[in-house]
């Protein structure tokens, strides 16, 4: 095999290893973060709906103070809750306002998940295409999975 062909193959392999694979790992990690946020909002929505359904206006709960240290807390009025809206800001909402905010946020998170899923599929296709190019340069037979 001539050195020009070997050089092309080496560059393709480097491109996959140094660019495409790290991009794929990063995109998967970002999508996983969005999945976690989606679960948090889903849990919050479910909790608010349970409070509404059972007409709970006060409750006693355990609060994690950090390092898995818990303390009992009394919530005298559950009709107003504080929701983390990002960047360290919390907004006081009524149950219905919170549910509207959560619905909007869940819709946005779903779009982000779709975008990351498309990006992941695109990167995987690029990796496959480059590997196919390497296979053709090496003149290897096509293998079926």
C-alpha cells in the first residue's frame, strides 16, 4: 500500500478518534442532562397534581440539608411553591401557575432531547461514513451485521 493511501487512512482515523467520538460522547452527556431535568419537572408536576387532588394545604416532610443529613420541616401553606427557574433564581407560583410553567419547560426540554437525538444520529452516521471510506481505501470486502 502506498504512503499516500496510508496517510489518508491515518487522517480519517484521527478525525474519528479526535473529533467525532468526543463530539458523540459530549452530545450523549448533554442529552442525559436534559433527560434528568425532564424527570425533575415530571416529578414536580406529579407532586403538585397529588397535592391538588388530595386538597393538601399543609404538610410535614424531610428536607435534605446536604451530605444526606435530613431535618423535619413543616409547610403551613402548600398553595404557593417556589420553583427553580434557572441561574439560581426561584419564583413563587401558585399550583396552576407552576403547572403552566412546568408544561412549557417540559415542551422545551422535549425539543432539546429531539435536537440532541438528531445530532447523535448525525455524528454516528458520519463515523459510519468515515469507516466505510477507510474500508474502501483498504479494499476490504463489505461485511453485513
